[in-house]
């Protein structure tokens, strides 16, 4: 029944959630089912959600064991009580406490609604009752809870009947708000769910009993209640909607129908009781016959028992003789048991005695509490609790061993347990079956020992050995060990693998035969000196491999010292440095060649620089003269013959002058770029902030009408060439000034970002603006000469400035990059070494 009650509670909560969703999404069919019906108010739907959840929690299996769950159920029911109580207070004192339309707004023209958003008074009474019944049920006041639920059931049933027979007075208490159809249905579900939840308690216990009275009550009460209420509703609907019968004749007709129907129900129940009574009489006759047969069988059995008693009397005489000796045996047994307990309770091991099927703990020594970290009492109460603490990776093995133990095979296993504090302990368990005189297992006796420390040492030793052998196999070095005198006294696998010498060939001092003849004497002297001083041995020599080829090795060995200061053994490693030796020779040759190439390259670069200086001079003087002539003659024509030229002619001359001016600027930028590349650098302390402030002040003075906010971080100190860094900042800040010209309020910033790298800290300097920006897809073109991302008409320029900046930053060993968004601005980042 609890499961059905929980389902009804959840169903009620779901109905409430649907109605809340209907209010949020304004779906009329969910709020009122039909347009002419009363809406279920938002607070009513919320009350059903809380009541349904509270009832669901009350019926949950963990309700009896977790106090927090009970508190949650009571808390939700208390909110439902408050919801009903506040609504009734508002009706009683004609006040508005502001809870009716707290979540959603309802129209003032809603059907049968006294105050928009306010639930009906009969709805509020039902919520007060259902919440109270949930609270008192939590405190086991079941009869009171059942009384409240009965009242709620009747109120909601009347509302439902009113809708069925279109009798508004059954669900609408004028002039207040009416109860919605799905509100009455939800209360019916809740009250039935509550009846089911506490059906085995209080006065409901009589109705749900398996006796005849309970069966009759369950058959009669639902039929009587439903029939009377529906018959009354039908009568009211018939007399109210038609004029065929007046109220008096209708009431007499309703009484007659009630008598006929209830009489029929009584007749069927009488028939049912008579059938049960006939069965009872038949069973009594059968019982009488069985009793007569039983008397005969008892007489026969009595005679058999008399014979058995005679045999037992003889056996008892023998038993009495044995019993007379029991006090002596009991005294010996007590003494033996005391010795056993004294031993078991004073050892660290865990001594235990189990039943034959391992389902019961007959004895457990106090050592269990020390090893497992839990009380012995908990194991007596739950004999399987020790198995629950076994590590998950060992449980299958232990369970299989226990199955074999039950079959008579001794258990001898090592496994891990996890204590309540999370620590892991290793256990060595030995358990043996004890057989009785019939060869059956009567109990099991065992000892469990904590071997954690020993196991940790074994694991550490095993891991160390595995690491050592893995290192020998994985490394390209030749690993070896000698005794205190420097001799090979055990086979050296690594040495044999490389040299091809067997143990008999490298035993003792014979390992010297694998060395190059020219290196043997010196190697031996240094080795003997290290042996004498008990110090680190390091030496370079050549060792022959199994193919007869000599390889260069760097040999290192260290002594292992005993506690008394003597050398126990030497451990050494030979590292193959053949490639390094060849590389050293190659590097030496390359360095010699490199010095010659550097001298040649220096001479070539000097010649190229001289040619570049000559070219720059030619560009500066030879190209400027024609440009000045073009610009000058164009100006003269415009001044002297302006009246003879039409507008198109004057426009062409102006374009010639602008082109010559742009060509001059381009020549200046190229020369600047050339000088930046060739100029000698002089590194000093440079204050980027001070340079930027000067440039910003100059730009602001040139165009005072511009509204530009400068944000320059103070004391940005770097190491670099002051003149080149000024040129870089001028280009970057001029760009920011130029590309923010269309902004009413421009912002230009210079600041520093700090990045922490693995080898050193990086300082990144940033110049940002909120100007026209650029498309990030073309960022690779920014720092290339003559590449522009904007037209000359929109923003003038030659496309040389950022290329110049990149060369300056590169000459300082740094890097520069940019990020931009069209119409939102750009950020230029650069670093300096």
C-alpha cells in the first residue's frame, strides 16, 4: 500500500507542476480544463507539489532510518499548512497579504474568482487539513490524521460531484472563489494516498483487517458514500434544472431510491455472510470427524510412547552415571577456557571461532578492534561485516576461499582490508575446520595476523629490484659491481652483453683484457687510487665490444660503505661517449672552417653596407631632384595659369603634386627603414613611459580639437637603443592616433603584462586603442613593407611604419604581434630581451 500511496503523491505533484507550467506559458486548457470552469490557482498548484512530495517522502523506504528525511517531510507539510492558513486569514479579515499573485498575475474577470490568484476557501481548508494530517502522521497521531483526511475526501468529493451534475453550490461558496475541477480530483488522489499510507494504523485498522468485519466495511462504505453523494447530486441537479418535480417530491423519491439501493447492497452482503457461515459449519463438521480419528491415533501413539519410555529409562540410568562425573569435567573445562581467553585476549593476532556455515561468530578476540578498527560487538551483530572491509580486488579470492573452507578445505590467504579511517592493512589469515565424531564440520577456528609492515617491506624490495633490473635493461650504459678490492666476483650480465666476455673471462681482474692496450695501465692506476682513497672513480677509456670494435666510454664508480666505515662493494656504470667524441672532432673542424667563413662574410657585409650607403645617398639626392622639379612646375602652373585651366586640369595638377609628395614620403620611409637595419646600436636604460608621454603631448598639441584619453603606465624601464625605440613608439602611437581619428572619444593605452616562463620571466608591452581596428585574417600582412589594410583615402600612409617597428624589435631580440577587431580597435604586443 505504501508504494501505491507514494505513486499517488508523485502523481499529485506532477499535476501541480503541469498547472504551474500552464500559468507560466499561459495555457488555458491546463489552468481550467474548460474556459467556463474555475482555474486552479498558482498557489494551489504549488500546494499540490509540496503535499505530493511530502507524501512521497513519507512513503520512501529510507524514511524510517534517516531523521533528515522525516524533517524534510514535516517542513514541506508545514509550508502547506501556512499556505492554507494565510489564505483563510485573508478571507476572514478581508485583507490582502500579497501572496495570491506573488508569482503570476490573473485577470480580474476570471471565472468564479473573488480575488485574482486567490484559492477557494474550501481549497484552503483542504490544504490546512492535508498539511496537518501529514504533520500529525509523522508524529504517529494516526487517528487524528485519518479524521482530517476523511473530511478532505468528503469536501473534494462534493466538489467533484458538483462539476459532474453542474451544481456550482457544491464547489463554489459565493461570493468567494470556487474550487477547480482538477483541484477536487487532486485532493481526492491525495486523500486516497494518505488513507493508504496510514491504513494499518488508527481506526482505519479495523477497515483494513482481514477479518469479516473489515471485509464487510471495505465492501459497504465506498458504495454507500459514493452512491449517497452521487444520488444527492443527481437529485439536486434534477430538481434545480427542471420543473418536473418540486423539492418535496424529489426528496421522497431520493429516499425511496436510497432505501432500495442500500437494501439491495445489504441483501448481497447478507448473502455473502451466509455463504461464509455455511462454509464455517461445514468446516466444523470436518473438524469433528478429524478429532474422532485423532483420538484413535493418539491411543495408538500412546502405546508406542510407553514402549519408548521403557527404553529411555534404561538410557537415563546410564546418562545419570555420566552426569555424576560432569562437575569434575566442568571444572577442567573452565580452567582450560580461562587459559584460552588469557592467551587470546593478550595477543596482537585476531583469534576467531566461526559456525560451520560461517554465518555466525562464536568468538572474536580483542585484537580485532586493534587491527580492523571497529568494535567486536559490531562483528557479533553483523558476522559478514569483516568481509565488507576487504579490498574490492581481494574480495572474489576471499569469497572463493571461504566457500572451500565450508567444504572442509583449510584457508590460508593474504589479503587487504580498508579500515574506517581509509588506511589499508595487509592480513595473513589461517583458518581450519573442526570436525565432530561423525566427520561433520562443527565449527572453524582461525588466526588473522596484521602483516602490513612486512608486506610493505616486501613490496618496496620487489619494486626496487624491478626498477634496478629494468634500469639495466633499458639503459644503454654498462652497469657492473665489484667487491671491495675492485674484482668481479659475480657474473656481470651487462658487461658480458657488451664485451662478449663470459664470467670466466672477466672474473677477478680479467676485465682489463677488454680495454684498449693503450688505456689499460692508466685505467688501472686511477682505479687503484680510487680503491685506496675510497673516493669517486671517474675516467675515460676505450672498451672493445663483442664485434671487436673499440668504443669510447666515460666510466664512473662509487663505493658502498658499511656502518663501520669499510667498503662493502663498488657500483659502476660505463657510458658510451663514442658519438660525442666524434662530434667533438667534427666541431673542432667546423670551428676552424667557421672562422675562415666569418672573415669572408664580414668582408662581404662591409662591401654590401658601403653599397647600401651609396644607394641611400643616390635615393636621397638623385631621386629627390626630379620630384622637386615635378612639384615645383606643377605649383607654378596652378598659380600662373589657373584662369586658363578648367576644373579637370587643375584637379590633375593637384593629383600630380600629391603623388610627388607621397613619393617623397615613401623615399623618406625607405631611408629610415634602411638606417634602422644598418645603424649601430647602443644599449642603455630607456624609460618607455617618458618617451610615450612626449609623443602623446606632441600629437595632442598638433591636433588640440581631438578628444583622446591617454593611459600610459609609469616607469616602464627597458634595456635598448634609445633612438630606435623612440622611432618604434612614434610609429605605433602615430598609428593609434591615426586610426582613432573617427572616434568622438578615443582611448590609447601603453601598459605592461608579466608572464612567468620555465626559464625566465617575460615582460610584454602593449599599445592598445579603440580605433578602426582590422580583420584578424590579414594580420600576417601588417608588418610587411608596402602592405596596407586600409585605403589611402580613408587613412593616409606608406605601409613602411610597422615594417620599421618589426625590424627595430627584432634587432632588440624581441618579437611583435597584433590582435584586432574591425571597428572595435587593435592591440600591439612586443617584447624586448
